[in-house]
C-alpha cells in the first residue's frame, strides 16, 4: 500500500537550491573584484552588495503587493505544491478561468514566486555574511560577528512573516509588519557596512553636537512611525480615500472613524466583528498618514539644515533630496490615482530614508562619545 508523507519537503528544498543558485552570482562577483583586498574590505563589499539587493527586494515586494500578486500562489513555500508555476499550470488555469481578474493568474503566480526566489537568494547572502564574519573573527579581524548574526536571525523571522502573509490571506497587520521587517533588514545591513568601513580604516564615529544627535534620533523615530502608517495605508488600500490635496473630500477635516480604521487585528476590508469596513475608517487611515507627514517633513528638513556644514553633509544632502522625492511621489499617488510607478517610488524613498538616517546615526556620535571612541583600540571600533 502506498503511503503519503505527512509533509512534502520538495518545494522547500527546491526553493533553497534556487536561492543558493541566485546567491552564487553576487558571491563570485565580490570574490573576483576584491580578491587582493583585506578581509574587512571584502566583508564590506559583500555587505554593501547585499544591502543593494535587499533594497531591490523591498521594491520588488512593493511591486508584488501593488499588482495584487501576493496570493498569486496561495500556498507556501511552493505554488500548489510545486517549486514553480510551471508545475502548477492546471491549477492556475482553473483558478484564472473561474476569476480572470482574481488573485491567481499565471502572471501573478510568476511575480509571487520570483519574489520568493529573490528573497531566498538574499537570505543565502546574509547567511554567508554571518558565517564568514565569525570565521574572520577567529582569525583576529576587528569585525564584530554579532550584527551579522542578528541580521541572520531577523531574516529568518522575516521569512516567517512572508509565509504568514500568504497563509493568512494578506492580513493587513501581517503585511504591514512584513514591510517594516524588510526596512529593519536594510537598517541592520547598513549598520554593518558602516562598522566594516570603520574597522578597515581604523577610525571611530565622527563627532557631532548633542543637539544634532538629538534631532537625528528624533527624526529617525518619527520616520519609523510614518513608515508604519504608510504601510497601514497601503495594505488597507486607503490611498484613494482622499484624492485631493491639501484638502480631503473637499474638507480640511473630513468625516473619519479612527477607532475602526486603526483596529489592528482584523481581516482585509473587514472590522474585527466581520462587517465591511467603512469609508470613514479608510479616510482616517489616509488622513493620519498625511498629518504625520507634515511633522516628519519638518523634522527631516531641520536635520538636513543642521547637518549641512558638518561631517555629515553628504547625508544631509541625501535627506533633503529624499524629502522632496517623498513629497512629489506621495502627492502623485493622491492626485493621479495611485499609479504603480509613483507607489513603488514612494516605498523606495521611504526605504532610502531609513538607510540614510541609519548611516548618519552609525557614522556619528556626540562629541564626547566620539572622543572616547577615538582612544579605544582599533579592535573595539566595530563592536
């Protein structure tokens, strides 16, 4: 008598093999371009490349969500039990015939699976980075292995949220947390890149005034709150609740239901009681994001102004440019009806701001702390 396994591991194993195959290209490129460099420089190059690919993955994740491809393969990690949509042609065709514009089509299935392949490849790179950092640490290289280890743990958690995004059918809170997790991953990789640069050059953080440091930290905290609100707007499809600027629905304060709009644990389009969510609730979600945007833009403008003449002037220029980018793309989403290019660009701008502010915070310290760090042995710099 034939026996069926309790769980078919073949899709997961094939997905892992695909991730390894994808990661081999970047790993070979880093090795060939930095063959004669010091270990810290090679680690920095691998980290920067992983950071770049993770940024691309965040954008591709936004594309997957905004094209309604998140359920293109409604199971995980495979597609109807197969490692790719090619092995699920019959099931996808059946679902597409039943609902031609629904969540499952051949194009959406490929978008979703390509996103999973790409994410697995990035995971392999992060795993390699952690392993190599521990190996170099044993050889006396002044690079702390704990940040790569934390990044590896985080990317595993991020993968779990990716699975829940599918299995819980685009539950808004899970999708928002998945977006935030991707940006946390960018911040962790940026922190490592700065640490490797400082270790390679045997330097510590640059000094800035306590006031500059405080403004930078406050703007960073506000940015995360705004990103969370932006994710909540996107995952609840509340962008089009207000199609005018600066007013909304012809009013400076439209009818809104904040209690229902910010009921976090509920299905997409439903309240916690299972009723359809009201338009006033979606308006509240949109308007809260818009109101906080004014505060965040002001805080970032102050930070860019305060840093413009100091050692962080490059980051100040980036912050100023990205604030203008976010305003332009956010406004385009509202008045142009949420076009795909503007929506992805807005997500990319938020991700870039997270990287630049992380870069500025890790590159600097208050004047007193920087002076103390300058007298530490080089081995301590990257810890």
